[in-house]
C-alpha cells in the first residue's frame, strides 16, 4: 500500500512539473516566434522586398490585386510603396521625419492587414500569453494553438468574440483577431531569419487574398547616401535610370543626382 501511494505521488508531481514547464514554454512562444521571423526588428539585415497580392479564389478579380515594394535599412529608415486598384501609397520614414504620398479615397483594410502581417507581425501579438488559455481549437498534430474568448457589446446585447493564435515548429502559423486574420506559409531562411514567403488573408467565406514575396534580397549600404531629407539613410533604386530613381524618393524636393545617389543640398519640407 505504501509503495502504491508513493508511486502515485511521484506521478502526480511529474505531471504537475510537465504541465508547468509546458505552460512556461507557451508563455513566451509568441515572442520567440517573432524574434525568429520578423525581418524589421532592430538589428536585422537591410533588405529589398517585392510582393504581389491577388485573390487566389478568383485571380481575375482586380479589386484584390496589389504590388508591394520596400527598401528597409533600419526600423526608422525605410521606404514602402503600395499600389492597388484605386489606391497607392509611398511612405518614407527617415528618423523623426516622415513623408507620405497618397492617391485614392481610403486605404483598404484588407491591404492594410496584408502589409501589417508582412512587415510587423509582432504588433498584433503584443502582450499575448498563451499560458492564460487552455482552449485549443486545433486538437492533435504538431501545432500549438490557443483561443481566447471576450465579450463584446453591452448586456443584454453582447456577443462572444474570439482571438486565436497558432504556431508550428516554433514559428507563427496563424493569427485571427477581430478585423485581422493572417496565415503564414512557405517559410524560407533569409539573413538568419525564417520568413514566410506566402501570407493568406480570409476576407470572408470563399474569398482568400494571398500575398507572395517574389523577391527578398539583402540591401547593401551605398557609399553615398540617397535621402529625401539630406541625411544618410535610404539607397537609390538601382533598377531605374539615374535621375528617375533619385526623384522617385520625393519628387517635390529639389535635388541634383550623382552616379551613386542624391548629392548637393536637399531642403527639408
């Protein structure tokens, strides 16, 4: 009888220890996944990224076609161009200076979600602690998933709202929160990071928008700066004619263009 009680006590302690260890590992899983995959974290390799977006459920639908291009040097030094039907944005961040050029009436939320999922996947997971939920919407398999339930509205008119997070092999697999859903596929290594080359967004049942990263390459720092604010930050676009690529950074600013970028004086707006 004594041996049976001792064995039972040991088993209970082992189960408790394993459960505690698993909870601890799940607690910081979102943070570790972002550290392994987000290419815009401080200290990351400068890059050039080009992506194409379309509705995979109806590829001919022009309403969900877009092109994304980014030149990134640091979290406070980058240039992004987004083009879609009826909308375009050129956004330049250079330290405490920001320049934005917009066309169109509004930034479509589906496109905003794709851009956020591509360049800042960690934003939607700030403060998420998987150990605070035992609700697993994906039973079995290798994925670690947790679902959180919230009440929205004011009684008696209130509804349950769900937020779900899934990870596979320590990397982000899916995030679903109100107004934002992204699934990450086709991971490949880049400069020490694991980067999802395909991101899917479910707009509604039967409508899935997909972003494919067609090009992701290391960006070499130029020997001379090319910056819209006359500070050493952003590179010139290497694939366009010399004058055009410098003017493309901020066409409204007076500049002179040398063989490696903007030279002379560029006045701040």
